[in-house]
């Protein structure tokens, strides 16, 4: 493994990803957690801790998902902190506390917006589909057990939108094939974690589509959820995945935008592009990041101001085409 020596030397290791973890983040964190536990901790002489909260319920079948912790009261200094699928320290949420104090910091990521300098060593592959793909390359094939393969496969499935986004390369498919050879039940993961929705998730998806608006000459589609509506339907951010993807496939649209209110007047903005617009540029302008075709940021203020500011940015980008 790329950091074999570092892992061997460390007695205490922390692993964490970005806040509000998606499939790639959860898959990478649990894939690595299980890999280190199974291959580097036979005598259990190392303390390996995984920091993650709000893991979507459908991912909880992954081995050791119940070991994730989110408690930062103790003063701790880890020998090694490994950050996954996260492009800047502020995206670690409260885990940033232990990250900052750690003796050594390594990051595995695929976000083009990652500056490459927030850890001691950054393994950054912007042209890889997912952090799980980056991690797979760093692992030894014979040391990948079925639970590790399931986690990595789930991450690749989610960040590629089930192998349909243009980040899906020949290598991605080869890696997916190797993971399948470990015994991964592909349709269980794809249906059970990507397509299956609860009744309420379908309702909120339907509502967002019904209330969506075409703006900027039909080039941008926009939809949003306020706290009031989220409370009415009793949904949390993890219930909203997939809404942006459905907006994006509207014909004629270049960019899809979906916003929801995290806290009063605090919005999470997601953007997807069909290729012409680089949404990571817009996201970075507003303090966020991501990839050319999928990016996001958090924005404070009134909903209409957030939307107006964003549309001005997108209008500017569309005008340059
Ligand atoms: P999302 O819309 O949350 O699915 O995110 C799309 C892409 O943008 C993912 O690769 C995220 O990691 C990235 N992203 C979303 N929000 C932020 C943010 N606030 N800062 C940096 N990157 C983000
Ligand atoms: Mn992610
Ligand atoms: Mn990712």
C-alpha cells in the first residue's frame, strides 16, 4: 500500500471524510477502515477510529458502519489522520479538531478543487471517478476482502451514478469488475442503495420536480426546499439524494441547481452540469468546490438572494459559451 510504512508506524489512526457523507465518502471510509483493521491490526495493538455521522440508513449493511463515532470531547492527538473524499479541512466538520492536532495527515481524494496542500501528503487524482477508485489503486488486490470490496463498489456506483457519468473510465469498469470477482452482489448494492427510495423520498422528489423552474432561457433548471417543507415531510439531507440527478436529465438544460435549507437561512447548494458549464468554478467562487460536472457550496442569507447571486454567476458563465 502507498502509505504502508506510515500505517505500520502509527499506533493511533483516525479516518474521516466530508460532512453529510455521500456513497463515495462512506464507501471510502469503511473500505479503508476495514482494510486497515483486517490487514494491519491482527494483534489489535493499534487504535483505529472512524469519524463519521449521518450515514444514510441504506449504507448501514456495510461492515463496521456501526463503529463510526462522532465525539470530540477528549483531548486526543492521533499519530496519523487519513482524510478521504474531502477537498479542504473545513469540510471535516467537528473532526477538524483531531485533524489539526494529528502528527501526520494524509488525504486521498479526486476533487479538482482540492488545493493539494491541506495535508502532509495528498494523493489526488482528479480524473478518477471516485475516492474509492483512488483507494483501490493504493490497496493490494489480495488484501481486499468481500466487505472491503462492497464498500468500494458502493462508492464507485454512487459517484458514477451507476457507471453513467462521464467520469466512468475503462479503468473504473476494470476496477468494478475486480471488485465483483470478490463476490460483491452488484444488483443488491445498486438497487438497495441507489435506486430504492422510501415513500416519503419519492414524495419529496415529486414535489421538487413539480415546483422546479426553468430559467435563463431554459438552460438552467432550479428547485429548492425550505426548512418548513423539509419538516412538513419529515425529511433530512440523506433523503434528498437523486433529486438533482433527475433535474439534470431535463432536455435542453445545461445546469441543474438544487438548494435546501440546512439551518434557518443557511443553504446547501448542489449543481450539476451537462458538460458545457464548469460548475466547480461557480462553486469555488462561492467558497465551495467539486468537479466540472458536479459541485456545491454552502451559502448564508435569504433564499432569494442566494438564488439571485447564483443565477448571476451562471448567467455570466453561459454568456461566455
Ligand atoms: P453534492 O451536490 O453535495 O453531491 O456535491 C457535488 C460535488 O461537489 C461533490 O464532489 C462534493 O464533494 C462537492 N461539494 C459539495 N459541496 C461542497 C462544498 N461546500 N465544498 C467543497 N466541495 C463541495
Ligand atoms: Mn463525496
Ligand atoms: Mn467522491
